[in-house]
C-alpha cells in the first residue's frame, strides 16, 4: 500500500487510541443485549496467556452473539464478576445465601455465626474480608470455607440485584465453577457422552456391552432432538420415563455401571430441555467461540498488556457477533472508526431479533 508504519504505532492504535475505546462500549452493549435475547446462555472457557502468565478466556454466547472475557482465574467468583457486567463485587446474606452455603458444604458452625453477624446485610469487599477475619482469625485456617462463604454471598447478591440482566438458565459442561450460579443449569449431552467414549474395556464381552449401551444412549439423544422440533407435555413425560429406564441399566461391567449412575444423577440438568425446548442439547456454540481464541493464540501466542487484552476481547466480540448477525465486520469497524455511525449497532440488531424475549427482562 506504500504506507510505512511502526509496530509500536499499530499497538498504540489498537490499545490506546480513542477509536478502540468505542469498541469497549460496543462489547458491553452487545453483552447486555445478548443476555436479554434468550432465556438461556451458553458458556465455556479456554486457556490464554497475558505477558507470559496463564489466564483464562470465558466465552459466553447464544445464537445472536459471542462475548469474550479474559481473566487471571476461572473460579466461580470470577465468572460471577462477568455476569454482573463488571460491577464491583458485593455480597448479600439472605436465606438464599445460607441455603447455598449449606449446599457448598460450609460448616454448620460457620453458618450459625454468619446468621448472627450478617443476616439481611449487603457487604462490600472490605466488609466481607473483615467478617471472614472475625470468623477465621488465623489466616492459615479455613481457606476453603472462606471461599465458599464468599461464593454463597456473591451468588445471592447477583440473583437479588436488578441493575443487570440475570441469567436464569446456563448451559455448560460439568465444570464446577459454573454450578449453583444460576437458578437452573443445563448440561451438554456431548460432554456427558464423551465419558463413555473414555471407557476402554479389554474383555470382549465388556466391549460389546459398552457398544450396545452407547448405541442406546445416542438413540435417546436423537429422540430429544425430535422432541425439540415438536414439544408436547405427553412426549416430555414419556422421555422422562425413558431416561429413568435407560440410566437404570445394570450391565455387570463395573466401569460402565458407575458411569451410567453418574449420568442418572444429572437427570435434572440433562433434561432441562424438556422444560425449555429452545435450549440446545450441546455446548458446541461456545466451543466454536473458544476455537477462535485458539486460532488467535496460534498466531500471536499472547497479549502483552491489560489494554491489549481488553482490546482483543472487545474486537473479537464485535467480529464474532457481527458474523452471527450477517453483518460485515470490516464494514462495521470502518463505520465506527471513521465516525460515520451509519450502520445500526450490533446491540440494537440483537434486541430487534429477540424482541419477543426481551419483554420478559425488566433490566433490559
């Protein structure tokens, strides 16, 4: 093109110029609109590197958008920070919080003390740490309990707040950091099915038992796919009964029987589709989003600064969302950096496509 430009100038344009800040706001608008566009969201994570340090990218999406968030950790509290739209973390100790604390295996003694000290209170980070210090004066003890108490309070606060759209149903793999955050959780059938593929019997009879059961497993999966096309209450009850029958199978092959029992224990999560037929049976949407990060990692390995990481997340969010909405990412970015703003925002396109759903969200 006959243009000479230094690498540092390109870096500055992509990380510091006012033009790129437009896309940070675009990403925030896309994420909020995306949360309002369906009654469920999908999530997955993948590894990343920032200035030589291990980080994790959370990919949150549905058919209308894909958003990227790179953080140093991938724990439950980090995921909650994303779901709150970047708002400062706070903790609320209502009955929901104490129910969660018990579910997260916080000791009964700690729960009793929490009720005495914090029932009905909303705490900021400083107040939360002070409370934890009162409960566990010795910094070398109760580390896991501290985290679980923070998670219970943060989840209760997230579900109680009305400043940002609340995710009602979350589709994910079986990773622990995604559990208990939302009212309902749906699990990916493909991820569950992979566990059966990992069973490696040596005895021919066990090989035959595994192959037979896997065939029945995917036959049932195809029945669920048909149900999604024409859902009825009668068919839902039939599929629920068939699930119980299929996952009560005893083959006398210990490894397979143990795996079947684990799948049966996840019935509510695997069959949430019977209640909400619009929920996908697999998490491929977010895995495809993770593949984009993997290819980016192949090319440039890692980002060097927090600003560069933020820009990467924002521009990938804009690019992948534009693709889903059949908008040219090149034309859209050009429209914004040239200050023309002739094209409608991606967030407005998402809300227009999802108008029947948006009315159910009072924070949209």
